C-alpha cells in the first residue's frame, strides 16, 4: 500500500474534522429541489454545490464526497470545483457506485452495481483530483430481511470496489447502510448491523484489503423510524459502540458515520454521546453526513442568489456543531436556534440512490 493512502486517511479523520457527503445523484437532488420549488438545472445544482464548498468550513470539514456531474463542474469564476476544495485543504472525494438495483431472486432487496469498468473510472477521477471514493450498499430490514443472498452480494461488491480503489491509490470509504426505514426495534437493528459488518469484514479480508488504508461508513444502531419505541440517546450510543466493538477490527483507522435520515441535530447529539462513552475506541470516530449537514443550508438558500451567504452560514453552523460532537464537546448552547422546535425527529427522507 502506498504511503499516500495512509496519509489521506489520516487527513480525513484529523481531530475535530469530518466529511461532507454532497454526492446525491442528479435525480435525488432534483427531487429535493422539487420539494422546495427550486428549479433543477446543471447551473442551479452547480451553484448549490459551490455554495456548500465555499462556506469557509475547512476547519471542520476534511473532505467532500462529490458525484460525477459535480467533479466535472467549475465555480462561477471558472475554477474546477475539486480545486475549490483542495485550495482550502479539503480533500476531494467521489461516489463511484452506480446505485442500488433490485437483486434478482430476492424480492424487496437491492444490490449496489457499478463494478464494470470501475478501474478506468477510478483512474480518471484520480486525474480530476479525487483522493478518496465512496460506495454505498443498502440493506433493508424487516422481520425476515435482509436475506443471506443480499448481505453476501453487497459485501462482495463492497470488497471488490475497495480492492480496486486501493490499487488505484484512492482511499475507499466502505458504506454498508442498514436503513432506518421500517418499524423494527433497535435490538433488530443491532442484530442486522452486526451480521452485515461481520460479512463485510470477511469479504474485505478475502479481497486482501489493507484495513489501514480504508474508512468504514456505517449507520448508527437505531430503531426504525416507524418503531413506536424510539430509544433514548444513551441507548443508541451504547448499542452503536457495542456493535462496532464486536465487529470492526482495530486496524481500521476511522469510523465516519452516515446520518441516514436522522434529523440534523439528532445526528449531532448521537455522535457526541458515542464519543463521550467510556471504554476502548480503537478507531477515530467522526461524521460523514449528507442530509444532516445539508438540510438547513439547502432550505435557507432556497434557490435564491440573495440567500447564498445565509446558506453558507447554515452549513458552517452545522459543520461546527458536528466537529464539536466528534470531539465529545457539543452542547445545545452551540445551536443558533433551540433544537427540536417544530420538527419531529426522523422526518428527513430524500436519498434514494
Ligand atoms: P446521509 O448522511 O444523508 O445518510 O448521507 C450520507 C451518505 O453519503 C449516504 O451515502
């Protein structure tokens, strides 16, 4: 493994920093724009991404995950967006999976596609400035799901992707997401998350992944959003850390959580609680949030040029709170407005890629 992989990993998980996932596909971002009445054009999507990338949040954000359209776009003054990031010391990253598609023979389950031609695409993205990559596997939960077939197919694909990334000198972020959709209990989430992580690390071993040169992006252990009993913060933190201790090797340098549809401040509070728990945590723990970092910024901007500065401030504010949480130093007083006002937890759901 090249030294560069390890140094990129260490940069991504530097103290007090986390990752901004801004890699929604065109169709997912368009749906989100639609709900706010924002026209989705190549230009408006570029303006939005440029707003996020120029929020002055480099003290809290170590890397940004883009997608294919974004990494090819230029800022309003003609600079490639990847360079806008790297000029601030933020590492450009790229989502390289082609999305979750129905898994044959497994009703209601998906397998993430995109391995064909991946070697060449990785090499091209590296030339465009990317230093790390992301692949998301999606695991649906019910009383009977996920199936063994679904877990195995997704774990294998994640490991094949990770091997190709390391070959091409890109740090793989390995993201097996156990969804919050459904009415399952936190205990069921813990059981499924543990089984999935066990399979993923088995597959990574089989494909000879150097664990020191990758990051894991897992879900937190949390009840399904339609479960009548939503576990309190301490229970989520304890169950999450217990599950990770059991299933994630200590050689993995960092765990960067996804937010998965949690309300933004809830994702912050959970991260903070996990960090504050006593006992061994052999990996760095931080955030790699999409919705939980972007929601407020997008709503504030609302497609209007005159709101760009306020949108930047909204992103800066969430990044600051999550940075503090990644150090176990978040307090509610850091919030600009009182948390939890007017919005039930877990109301966000707009990622379908
Ligand atoms: P969320 O934080 O919105 O779950 O997105 C993170 C991500 O990158 C999902 O692939």
